[in-house]
């Protein structure tokens, strides 16, 4: 057996499921996920490591090469740190150049499928589109999902998105009120990998200003990254526009009963 161990699952393949499995806080994120058909059959699976030493690679690449040494599989491995895509096949592993990965990866995959599915010991086989059509459709959907995950999401590298974020005030003493606020929203630019944005709830983003020690009068507050609330640690705050908020703090007159 090539793979061992793991936790049975049986869930339908989706981007959200795979992101949950491989989240660093997940107990099974260090292992492999086994997909059969349109289901994730298990996760946290242990893969064999390469027999030969490859000092420049980590455990993920050694596992990919270990599979290539023990099977005829076509293995795609992605470096989490650099986003580099490599192919392990026939006991060898090769990193694809970033400028040609979009062309070379599908070409290599096409050659592999033609060699193993359409050709055999008896020579080329006939292609019957209606034979085993369910299996073929499932394979096509999985191939599309992998293409989206590896090329569109991981291949895109770091991206930046802008969000209009409301301003809120907290800890204002009860005897004061705020008026003449400008602006009421700040443009926040966040940077990170495309898949990291899936963990962001944009509705929870806000600029939160602490006014506990404020006094009455015109105010000018310079916003910093520390004032941004709701951004995941995996995303970086690269810009705030504008950086200054102006408002007025007014003391509430006492009621006649209090005079």
C-alpha cells in the first residue's frame, strides 16, 4: 500500500472543504487528502517519503517524489512558501518555470492521460465518449477544480483588494456626543494570496477609534493599522485612504432636573 493511516471523511469535493482540511489549525493539515470520484475519502493520510535524498526540498516534495518512486501516478506539488508548482513522475521531480506553468502543466497532464488512458500494451485505444460517461464527467470536473486551485488561485501570487470600511467610536464618556464626522468610511487596501481572502468576512471590517480620554472640541485623528478590526492575520494592510478623520466632540448640556 502506497498511503497509510488517515481519518475517513466522505465529503463532497469543494474549495471550502479543502481549505478547512489544510488550515494550519486543523489536526490533519500535515497529511494528504485522498480524493476518489467527487468525494474526499480521507485526510491526514501518511505518504511515503522519497528513498533518495533531496536536500533542497521539504517534506511535501519528498512525499511527492516518494509517490513517483512507488507508482505510475502524475503528482502535482505546490510550494506553500513560494507558490512554485512542480511535477513528480517516473521517480523524478521538476519545478515548472513560473512564466510557462500555464502552458506546460496542462500539456504534461494531457500527455500523461493519453499515455495511460488512451494507449496501452495493445496500442492506441478507441475513444467512446458515451462509455463510462459518469466517470469521465467526474474526472473532467475534478480536473477543472484542480486547474482553478493551482493556476488561478496559487499561480496568481499576492493580490490586493480594496474595501470601504465604516468608522466606529468606542469608550466615549456618557456626557459627550460626536458630530460633524468626516469621512464616515475609510478605504482599506488588503494584500495576500487569493485563497487567504476566502477567510475574510468583509462585513466585519471596521475602523474602531478609542475616545476614552477625549475632551470636548474639534478633533483630528490619524488612523493607523492598529485601528483596523476584522482583518485576518494572513492578510496585510498596505494602505488606508484617507488617513485622517475630523470630527467634533460636544458636551451634552445638563437637563433642567440636574441644574
